[in-house]
C-alpha cells in the first residue's frame, strides 16, 4: 500500500514539474551591476501567455529576479520648442519695441511663443511677415499681451497664434506708448513631432494561401507556431488604379456540446489603394492564423504584392549583477502574474538601459513516461490519481486506528 501511494505521489510531482516550465533560455552576462532591458523577440512569442504573466527571470540560486514589463508606444507625440534667431531687438523709448525673427527654412508655422519676464502690464502688438526683410505684410494686427504672470516661475511662455504662414522673416512690434517695455528673452514655436515605436519583424515560417470567393480576395496566413502580431504592412497588385475595403480576422475553436466548433473573430478594418502600403495596427493578437478579406465588388481580382508582419518590442527591465548567471523561463499559459515591489519604483529606473538578448532558447521536453503513455495530457486522469491518493491515505488512516485499538485491547 505504501509503495503504491509513493508511486502515485511521484507521478504527480513529476507531472507538476514537467508542466512548470515550457521553455527556457540563457541571458547574456552583464559587465557591471545595474538595470537592463531584456528584449522579448518574436522567437519567444510561442511560449508567452496572452497576458505576459508567465515569464520569470531566474538566477544561479534558482531564485526569481524582480522585473517590470515595458512595451514601446506604437506612436507618441512630442511637443518640441524650436527657438528662432533674433536678428534685431530694438526699443524706442515711449514708442515701441520691435523684434525681427528669422525662419531660415521657411517652415509653415501658425504660432510664435515668447518667453517673457513677468510683468503686470497690458500691451498691444502686431505681427508682420516678409520674404526679403524689406517689404512687410500683415500676419496678425493689434492683439493683446496682458498681465504676464507665472506663479511658478519668474518667466512666462506666451503663445501668439495666427493663420498658417511660411515667411522667412517675422517682425513683432509691441506698443510702449503708455508704459515701459516688457523684457522678451527669446522667441520660438512649438512643433509636434510623431515618433514611432520599435518593432521586430516576424520571420517565423508561415504559409500564405490566396483564394477568390464571392467577389472577395481571401489571404490566409498559417503560422508554424503561435505569434504575437501587432502590425501588418500590406501592398496589393492586380490592376492600375484601385481602392478596396477589407477586414482582418482570426479563426479560433471552442468546445460546444461535446464537439469542437470553429468561429471567426473580427480584428480590424482597413483600406488598400494602388501604389500605397497599408499599415494595419493590432493589439498583441496571439494566434496561429490570420485571414485578410478584401472586397473586390465587380472589379478585377487583386493579389499580394508584399506582406510583412511585426511584433511590438517589449522588454523585461531588471536589476542584474555582474558575474551572475541568469536564465529566462516561460511557464504554463495559466501561470499567475508575478507581484514584485519593483513596480513601485518605475521612476527610479534609467530611461534607456542597455538591451540584452535571450540565447539558446529551448523547449522543456516532457518526461519520456508521459510522452509514451499520453497520461499527462489528460486532466481527468490527473484528478483521478489525486482522488486515489486521498482515498488510499484515508484507508491507511482507518487501518492505523484499528491496529492501534487492537493493540490496546491486547495490552488489557
């Protein structure tokens, strides 16, 4: 009996350990202590759960190393202040202050911002523009500059907005006839610059099958391993000029009344045009298939000219030590998300730590007994084994009680 229980417990422990890690890779060594970014590449995607919760960094003592997950912003906009060169600053007492500004590239602008020393005063001003610095044209006439007061600083940035223009020179004239001049330190304008996040191209093997059905072109992609797809770039060909609407979807399966059903999930709509590359943004879709459906109407059928898939760069940011050995492990899909204190100290982490890669990524194979018997692939059998162990332990406990009682009677 005891041998049977021991055997069953050994099987369960082996099963649990086999399911604990799906894949593991080694991390390149670091030259000094500090924070580092570990890149999660498309090669890791088959082992990463949809919520990114099953990733662990392990040191040589088999202890977890805290990390935070960070991903690139697909697109983020930054306001950049571009300062103008002041060609001339003239002050005529009791008359006016004039400032001549140079816009060397003749960029089209619709605002000029002035950095002004605080002053409780009301002024009127006008703005002119010129292409040669001699002949001036109106841009904005008689606007107010009132009560320049910044409670957090001795200076205030005051914006002058006007219709979009691209003069090479701008002349700002401020009336000083009723008060002393104001102190303008510098002038410039704000330009919104869009920055795109970094992506890694998905190069894992996949097949493309194109079909034409019901006046639609169906482009079916099948991956050899599940992938995390964040972006597609698509260009089509087939006729000189075209513009077609399309949609992208993925097919999944579910159990319904003891049978397996396949169903489609719509992900995004898009438009393809002749001579253009269409960019389709997705949100970390983990799948082994995608279908692009393009409506042709009564037009000629289109075919794929070029198709590229990308995964948004995501990183594990962790404090690593010199001369220590680390591995990155990927657990089961249902593994819970780790709870690390490091999440409270995001502001203390440097902006751009050095990027590291995970090498020698390998799947962790299931023990031979499990592979041969198919036993470990059946959750029902696992629960039966657990129940059997519990029953056997109960039987042993009852037997032990009986033997103890019998022993006491014999002693009497």
